């Protein structure tokens, strides 16, 4: 796994703009070399703000949206169209505004599909398996860019501190009893996250500062799941000044554009 690099921006608004620009550039680079690309989305305030900034960017059409696979790191197990679903926010902010191939938008299904949470997780795992290529050497694609938000407790996707999903080696799991509502969710697991080429953890706000410090200081992922958020080739912690305020100066690898 790669060693994290830390990039700090002035505030949450600037962070969303900068991550949006970075996503566009990253996807264009991958598509230029390989023809298609994969992007894993996250929810949350900054995650959705980033998608809105992509939609508003004059450079957005440099991305070949028809040759982009969209995945999610996690989803609330709620009916399609529910405002609390990550998919709903992503569609309103970006996906409904670009020319995507609907077959390449990979949605985690909710209870209106007739599935249980476990069946939805298994269905998504099968979808990942079908999309994996021989060179991925895994039951899931090696995603080009995997975006993750982070909670004040250090959770990423729907992997919460101390919960069984952190030990699970299946690609996708159903999460019950999540400490943050709604209690039932679907989530990628750490092995799939760590198989991604690039993992970008995006966080803003002073309430995230302690978790950011622990995630970068060698804590274990059972206590701080974000400590396990690492990509094979590159890991970025993209932060605003408030969320980065407790990072020790000795850490290094920090830049402030």
C-alpha cells in the first residue's frame, strides 16, 4: 500500500473545487492512456459539493463520460430516490447533468428492489466480480480513483470503528446497527478499497481533526477505519485547514496549495 500524502486547502469550498479539478484531470489522464476509467463516489457534504463543482467546471467535458464506470463506496439501505441515499445526491449534483452510459452506473440496490441488505451486498459483489479484469487479480476492479469521506470517528464508507465489517474479507457487506443513521447500510470492505489504484480521503471541519491525526499516525483500522484507507499506487488525504489542524509537523509529506 502507498504512503499517504497530505494536501491542505484553505476551507471546505476551496477543497471541493480543488478535488473536482483533480478528479477531472485524473480521469482524463486515465482515459487518454486506456480509453475508459472507473470512479468510486462518496456522499457527505464535501463529497456532494465536489460533484457539484465537477458539474459546474468548464473542463468537465474533457472527460469521456460514456466511457466512465461509476461505483459507490457505500450506500444507505433506503428506497431509490430517498434524499438520504448517496445515489440521490450524486445524481442531483452531477450524474443527471452529464452523458453517462446508464449501464456503467453501478447502483447499490435498496429495499424497494425486493432484496434484503445481505442480498443487495451479494448482488453488488457479483457486479464487481463481473467487472474485474484478469490483471486486477481480485474479485473486484482495481478502481482508478476511489473517493472516501471521513467521519469524526474516523469511519470511511460505512466501516465504523470496532464493527464486524472491518474484519470482513468479502468485497461488499451489509452493515447493521451503524452508529450513524440510518442503521442499515451497504459498504465496500477494506480489501476492495486497498486494491484501488488511488484512494483519496476528503475531509473538512475541525470536528474531523483528531481522526485525521490518528489516521495518519499509525493507528490501526479497527480503531480508526481511515487508517486502512490506502491505495496501491497513491493515497491522498485532501483536507481543509480545520481538519488538518492537529496533524503533527513531524509527519511530513504535507503541501498547501
